[in-house]
């Protein structure tokens, strides 16, 4: 199962622009399906602080008869460490997205993203020269926490300078991660920038990945990102998960203890409608 976890979507102010943007998104998604992808993520990017009343603007596309898994993703470009305070599941704006990514703009924020930020993906602008060196110790913290690094190939198709920077930066990232916890995404603004999964696997080998790992970067690694996101949203710091008492089956009532079990049984009997004698 192949994934593309970065299909950028833009918010449009007017109805005409919104319809045009939706049409362009549909073209990209339909082409991805044709190329053999089975899952996509619509990416909404915000630079700066996340507004308190932020509402997820992404609308998933209705594709009748197409078996396509669709995710919504928020990417926050951070330039201040205080922006970390809003990156938690208690923030309604954040919890409305399936996936959460962060793009740090300096070394201090990159270290914080690897060590403390509660996110699923760390995305770096590989099309430009990185303002800091990638260190194994820093990257290793993110790998241990199950966070994945994203390499996007779309900019390399649009610009030759971006392609040179991407290859150089990607080789540095692959060296310090040893090929672990990397995903390959398109970040394609137009349909013509998309490529088939096996073309991207070949591109991954040019960056320094072996063919099997490059294929994992489009499949099993992306699936792991989705699982990590699900765990992050449904647990407290991925340690404890709480389910309501009503979710327990009759054979699981022992988990409540004898006293609580009797109370629950009594409540259910009181709620049970009496049978009519007529």
C-alpha cells in the first residue's frame, strides 16, 4: 500500500477560487490513484502561531467507487519555542487533524522538535540550504520517540537549484538516521509534479537508500506515521488510554470491582423497560 502524505491544499477566500482549488486537488488525487497510491494526506500549512479559534479548512474529496484512504494534516512552521504549547490533543484546532507535522526553522527548534514536540512528522525545507547541521544524537531522539522525517520531491521537479539542495540535504539526513524513520512525499502543487511510486523508489536510491528501504518510505513507514498519530490522539503522551465504562462488555465487568459492578448492574436494570402485561 503506497502513501503520499503531503498534498498541499490552499485556503481560498472567494467561492470561485475555492472551487478552482478543489478542482486542482481532485486532479492530483485522481492521478495519484491512477499511479497506484492507496492513501493520501491533504496538508494545510500555517506559518507562525496557531490561532486559538482555528478551524480545519480541509474537505475530503468524494470519489465514488475508489478505495482511497484520506487523511487531513496540519504542518506548523515554527519560529518560536512557545508555539509548542499549542501542539497538544487538548487543542481543538490540532485534534481536528489526523496527522500533525512541524517544520522547525533553526537548530534550537529542531532539537526541541526531536526531543519534546508531540508531533508525528518533522518536515525540513530540503529545497534550500539547511541553516544547521544534522546531528546523529539529535535525530536519534526523534527516532526513539517514533517520529518520522519527511523528504519531499516536488521542489526538485520545479527547480534545478532546489534539486541540488534536496539531494545534498537528503544524503545528510539519510546518513545520520541510517535510513530509519524517513518518509517520501510529493508536496506537489500541480498534477504534473506527481510521479509513480516506483519512480520515487528509484529516486530514493539516488539519495542513498537501498531499494527495499526506499519502498518502505512510501509504504510501511507511512503506515507507522498513521499509527503513531492515532496513538497520539487517543492516549496521554502515548502511555495511557482511557475508555468509557459503557464500552465494557458483560464479561469485562469484573474490571470495575464488585461494588462498581453491582452499581452498573443496578443502573442497567433500572433503565430496562418493563414488559407489558396486557
